[in-house]
């Protein structure tokens, strides 16, 4: 187990976008528990349209996540019923996947 795997000690709940309703609002899939390291930092980044954005947090996650999905810091047993209506659930606005030098582990980073 490398340092990348060891650094993820917190729990988060992840909802991936599954479809859109009749009004164009995203419908989220079933929530899953993932491990992460959640850092509350404001950082400049470019979104998928190339526009400069500021993050609320940088989250190192244990699996690939999709843009438009949502993350919530905490155990799945206390998760909100609707991440779109919860002030502590954050939309994933950027995702990066960086391999280590041997490409045996990946640093998966979500910007929310």
C-alpha cells in the first residue's frame, strides 16, 4: 500500500449523475460510500469550458468520479436524502487522475 492509498482516511458519500428529469435537472444515482481526504482550500482551476473557477474544497477520492456528481463529507448512514437540496453537498466541477511514477497507484482529485 503506497502513500496515496494511506492518505485517504475520511469517509464521503458520492452520488453520480444518472440522467435528467423533464425540467433538465440532474437525477442522481444511488449514494455510495467512498474513502477520501477532504481539504477545505480555495484554489483556482479551469472548468470543462475553460473558464477560471474557484474551488471550495479539494477532495482526494478512492475512485473515479464524474463531473456533475456530488460529494458529501461523512458516513453514509447520516447522508442527506437529496444532495441537490443540501448545503453541505458539493458538485464535482473538475476531476483529475494522476499516476505515480510506476503507474501502480493514481491520485484521484475532485474539485468541488
